[in-house]
C-alpha cells in the first residue's frame, strides 16, 4: 500500500498525470490546502492535468508514514509527514482494495502549524477572511 503513495508522489514530481490520476478511485476526493479546495477527482484532474501539461508538477517526499488496515484488509488509512520546498506538509487519506490494486479514495494535504505560532497564524487568516 505504501508503494501506491510513493508512486503518487513520484508521478506528481515528474508531472505524469496519467500515472498520478490512475492511482485514485473514480469517486475519490482530494482536499487541498485552501479551505475551498474539496476536489472530486474529475475536477481535481481537470485542474492538475493542466499544470502537468506545462511540465510542472509538485514535489512532496514522505519522511514518515503510518499505515493502518481494517480487519478485512480491504481498507487502509494513513498519515504521512512530507518534505516540500515550502516546508513540512502532512498528507492523510484512505485507500480501498479494488481487486488486486489499492486505490486512493481520499487524500488531504495540509501544512501543520506549530502550537506556539497558532494564535499569530490564526490571527492572520482571520484578518484575511474579514477583508473578503
């Protein structure tokens, strides 16, 4: 199952949309870092493929990963720490076994905020939202 996530990150860094999007189920949802980014896979693919077509992907390297499986072995969920040029990110998600393949049904990308910085960061976001 971890190889699916490794393949996901590798395909994204190479801007290989065909491989990248084939790793998701047809009813998958991708949550991006913006609060408005709840992408059903068809919408996420339309967005992501345009970027991949320019030859530019995104690079996240897993530095730590925890994977858990349901009792029947057909569902897995994970969390992973990711290294990115912007800093550390976190990926969480769910995969289901489809025949002999694991498919991503949900992926959530976020940027953790250190507890000591939370009030300041939250204040910046709140002020930004109030200006809208």
